[in-house]
């Protein structure tokens, strides 16, 4: 590849209809150009499918298929089986959002991994159903405002925690599962390239900011996704056959406040007493993830016990208190 | 040479002879014997295919979708709840114009859950854009399967071979299996013009807006209309080569001079033919018609067979809840369009495996003759009560 132009292939070419600052468009362009046009791409329903194939126009310069929302991993399984019996070794790449991965697509994805298909599944995780207008998904982090997890007198946004999908992937003992973001291109590149050298099912979760849904300036997508990593809320990790084999360590931990403030989806937490509780809880969650993956040399001064417990119970602090009637 | 084969075994052998390269399925009664046999063939090296154990029928349908798009002949089978779980993908396969072939081992739909045969499952997906061929015997299942791949691949339309659960899938009948060379001579090697291939990158399944969605649907509908001639031509070809017909679009039984005709689908024709024979022995001018091809709905072929008929009884093993008989409604519409005024009696029966015996069908003939069936929807009498034919 030409080092001066990492996007030489233009697998996802210009002229598509993504919003400005779209993290998913950035991520898909990076991933597909690293893999190149000599591959077959399968897309779940979602923003990427809609903004790249609008009305008989296609931005894809590689073979590309979209069937329905939930079945991308199964369609890919069939494609892989067909190529195997036909003696072809074309790489196969699934692209899906968090809805098509964490929620409606999880069953087909689990089947694909369990059967051991030779497929890279890439999840562009923008943490909600952005294509349908920012509804909550199981990937939406705790306390986030979406159109179906609105804050109100009885609520501080989403009650539950973000589903720990990378651990679910790792629990399949799949050859390779990793997280990445658009902010760290060399890291993303290394992970895509590594994934492409491995046979069998592989999974990549790419945090992809959505300015529309996260309610931040469209110029801040890279900054925000970097802060997600630097605060410890989104650890960059690699898992091989269920074992943690790599983490991106942090030179220092930045307070979650720096990540949350630029995003309107957390705005409600900054002007109420209960919001303040959730802010402390989100900080504790970040601390717990840092401890879990060993992202810092020194222990932080935060007491992470409550956050660890919260992770284990799979629900957030505020709704627990509500259920006790206080 | 005839062999004694269970329907599932027979149709699985026919599938093997068609050389599918990818077989994907999820177990469900009464379909399971079909894929078990294919799994064994793959395990024994007798069928060079990838056998994929899907995580659900939704996954199975999606796997064969992908396999065909990637240039492989594929097969799946299901029934009942499994077919309904596939529904979203069935529509998608048809919309993408992928030549997938599957078997539906017809079974009732819950609730209440019931494993026995009727046609409510495949009838529920009648608008999905699949050709639906209903077979009447294990031999027809074999012959129709071989024809199905040729039809699907020539027209880029998916085909559902519908065979009655248990009544065929679990019943042994003498069957002639064609040789591999014969099937290879009839069915060309798999070819699909829009195969996913980096050498010729194509986008399949993109979005469309209000201004250009409808033409796709019109094209699908036109293709389905045009496939009637193909089904007849390929069946005629088959008859020339194998000496047997799969049944064309519709198949008549003792229609000469028939005044009253029963129209049915699938294995029901066996009991109906027996009833027709007995009625004929008593001098009644009755006949029968079997709808082999339900989608596309072969209006002209039906009308051609109904010339001179004065009364039609549509006996069907499915119901559109709140509307009644499905085939009956479509036939009435076709007759009116053709300005043919033949009364159509709609009788629904056999739901969830309830027997429709020749005695029951004779009773229906009698009711029709006595004009006791009103022209709205009615249900077949129950054969079991006190050993007599009872209503209800």
C-alpha cells in the first residue's frame, strides 16, 4: 500500500451520504481500505447500509451485500461455506452497527462464531440505534439520554449498563476479538491486519462516535473517541481464544467529566442531585474497567468496589436505589 | 427400479442428485429426517457439500441466501414455526431474486402447538415471492425437487417444494429415483449471473426510495406470472426424459363430463380421488382437480380445466382467520374476472392433521348436491364421532 495515501483502494468511496463527523463512516473507510477490494462485504441494516447504497447508487467498490437487519453473520456464513466448497479464499467481512451486533444480530453472530466460520465481523459501535433516530440499544452506556431512555423526574437516562459484548465474544473462545476506535488509527490498523492473518471467526468492536446521537460538535468525533479510551470507559483490548493478550495502557487517567461534558447525551447529569450521583457512578465504572484490564501501573485512589459490584450485577446504581423506595 | 423409501428419504435423495453445494438447516418436526439423511450423505462423502447446522431457521434461510449469492447451489428445509421464523428472510431472498430451493414439510401452526399436517405454514408466506409447488406423493416430491432447481435457476426465483408432513415425510412408498447421469442431463450446473465476486464487484440489496421501489416489485410479479410457462415446459421436458410428469400447474382427475369438481392441494388428492371413484360408481358426475402450483396462481390453467363444470368445492387445509378459505377466495376472483359464473363452495378441513377421509369427502359431495353448503365458508365434518361422519 502507498504509505502516503492509506485510502488508495477507496473501497468505500466518496459521495455517500453520511452526516459530517460520522464516526462509522470514518471507521468503515479505514477498515475496508485496510482489507481492500479483494474481499466480500456483508452489511447489516443500519446507517452504513443506508448512507452507502442510497437509491440505486453505491459507494462500494468491492462486492457488497445487504439482506436484513439480524442476519448479516448468517449470510456471511453461507457465503463462506459457498467459497470454501468452490475452493476460493476471498476474505469475508461483516459490517454491522451495535444494534446488528449486540441486540438483534447477536444470535446469528454467536452461531457464526460457534461454527468456526472464517469471517471478520466488524461492529461499528455508536452506542444506540442512530439510523432510526437515536433509540437506546444494549450498547448504550449507563445514564445516557436517548429518545427511548429519556431523563425525567424518575429517570437519569438509561438505567442499565452497556452490554459487555467483547467478553461475550471472548467467551466463545474465538481466535481473535479486539476493541478499537477511530482515534487511534495505528492501533486500528494493527488490529485489522492481525485479524486478517488469523483463520476462523474474528471480531472487532470499533467505537464510532455519532455527533447526531451523542450531541457533540461534528469536529470532535476523534477527540471524543480518544477521551473514551483515556478515561478508561472504553478500554482497548485484544482477546485470543478467550484470554486477554493485549491492552492499550494509559499514561494517565483522565476524569470521565472530560469525556462527558462535550456530549449532550450526558447533559442532564450536570444539573441535578441525582445526576451528580450518576457522574460518580460513571467515574467508578471507568475505574473498574481500568482495574479489570490493568490499564494503569498504579491503583487509583477511587474505591472501585461498588463499581465492580455494579458491573457484576449488570445494572446501574440509580435504578437500584429507586427499587428500594428511597 | 423402484425402492421403498420414506418421503423424507426420497426427497433427500433427490436433493443429493441435484448436487447442492451448501445445505443449511435447523431441526423441526416433521422436516428433520430430510436433513438428517443429507448430513449422513455429507459425512459419508456421498454428497460433496458444506453441511451447516444453523442456530435457527432464520439463520438457515440466511445461510442459503448467502451461499447462492456467492455462487453455490443451496438447499434448506423446514416447517411450521420454522417457516414463520424464516419469513423475513424468505421475502428478502425473493426480492434479491436468488434461486434458492427449499422443502416445506407442511405442518400446522401454533397455538395450540401441533406437529401434524396442514397447509397453514406455507400458505402464510404465499405473498413472499416464492414459487410454491405442492406435491401429492413421494414420487412427485422426487420429481418436483429436480424440476425445482431448474425452474429456480432459469428464472432467478426461489422455489418452495411443499410436501405434507407425516403423510409424506414419514410414509414409505415405492419410488423411482433417477440416476445421477439422468439428473445431470436434465439439470444444468449451477450458474448465477450476479455472483459476489471481487473480479466484478456488485452491490446487492441496496436501499431504494419511493420513486424506484415499485418497479422492482412489478418485475418480480411479472417474473412470477411468466414462470407458469416455464413450469409447464420443464415438466414436459421431464416427462420426455423420465417418463413421468410432476403434475404441471394443475392436474385433473376424472373431469370428463364432471358437473361437480373438488379442488384441493397435496396428498388430499388421494382421498378425494377415492371419493370421486365411489361417487362415479354411483353415477354421480363428479371429478377432482389438484392445484400443484399455488404460486404463481395459475388462473388460465384452472379455468381451462373448469369448462362445463357447474359447481366447484374448494377443499383446503388452511384458513385465513377472519376471512376463510384462501384458494376459494382466489378462485372466485379468477372466475369473476373471466366472467364465468360457477358457484364455489369453500370447505376448510384437515387442520392440525385431522383426517379427511373419503367418507368425509363423499359427505361433502352429498351436501353440495343437496345445496346444504352455503356459499360462505364452512368446515369439513369430523369423521370420528361415533364412527359416523359428523358436522363440526
